[in-house]
């Protein structure tokens, strides 16, 4: 006998039940676990999970289980997580600033742009401006490229705006750039967002290896040369990786409590 599809509020209730199960669980849940815990038929569960995944409310882990998706994670950060991430990363940002002299900023992925939430100012008279509170496009910023490359955000389905003469506006070219970002573990922008501005950015991972933020160094191209980009990228990775371990350990303890 064919399974009858739920309609109206019944469909909404079932989708909500599945989503709540996933969000309330301290670990990711498999398809079989979700079926057993909700009592839903295989076809119904599959359709609902597919819809939730398409809308980025949930996502699959490397082994195919389900966990909170990008939209939920962004909402969680706005609900107080921004302050926690900023507080945890402040010492690393200050250490990076002390060693480079350049501006160091912290950003999260907003709905349609990169949101800058904290910054340590440059020690130079001529340096990067204060980006806190400003939103910048994903396709032409170092942080934005990191979010796109690691799947923390999906590029909006619209024409890529040309900000400067160096801005990448071809989706094919940008796709190749994102492959490079993933391969080397950092993103960079050289005059693509603002003439003469160079930035290098690395991802900040949570305990589940999801990218929840980026830390960047930015300054004029007269000081941040291609050679220094690589040096700064290694420094960023080194300092941020220390914080990732601490955040991961804390999250695991909270999940076990």
C-alpha cells in the first residue's frame, strides 16, 4: 500500500519533530536513529530530512549522519555565540597583531555577507580601517572565500558585483579560487575588495570541524607582499589552532554534561 503524504499542520509537526531531535542531540544522529525515535516511515523521514537539508537547517556529517545546518549555526552565533567566540579568540588576535603590527579582525558568515564582529587595530599610522559592524561580500573578501570554500555559506544566486578592477566576477574563476583556498587552508584578497588592500584569512573550527568564524590580517599592499601573505597565513593558523583545541575541549565537556 502506498504511503500517504502528510498535509498541513501534520507535515509541519513532523518536520519540527525531526529538527528538534537533531538540535537537542549532543551528537549527530543517523537516519535509522531518527526513524526509530520519531516513528516516522522511511519515505516520510527521507522527504522531510531532504527539505530540511536543502534549506540548510540541517547538514550531513562525513559519515552521513545529521546535525545542525548553516542557518541554525548562524542563528546560534547571533544569539550570544558571537560574544563567546570573540572572547575566546581575543588573546590570539592580540598575539597576531603584536607579531604583525597589522589590523586583525574576526568575522562570521551572515545571511548574504560577511559580518565583522571584532578587531584589533593596526599599530601603523597607515593601516586597514576599522571593519567592525561592516558587512562585505563573500566573493571578494578573504574571509568570504574561506566561508564559501568550507561550505559555511553558499554563494547567492545573483551576479557577482565588480567592486574593483581586480574583483573576481566569473563563477568559474571563483570556483577555482575556492579550490585553492581549501588546498592551502587560507583565503586571501589583493585589491579585490578595496584598492591597495590585502587581507589573508583562516577558518575557525568548532568541535565538529564546522567553520564558525574567520580571523584575518589586513593592511596595505606596500607592506603585505605575496611573500608575507604566506608568513601571515602560517602565523594565523598557528595561533588560531590553539584556540580551536580549547573550544573543542570545552564543547565536548558541555555535550557530555
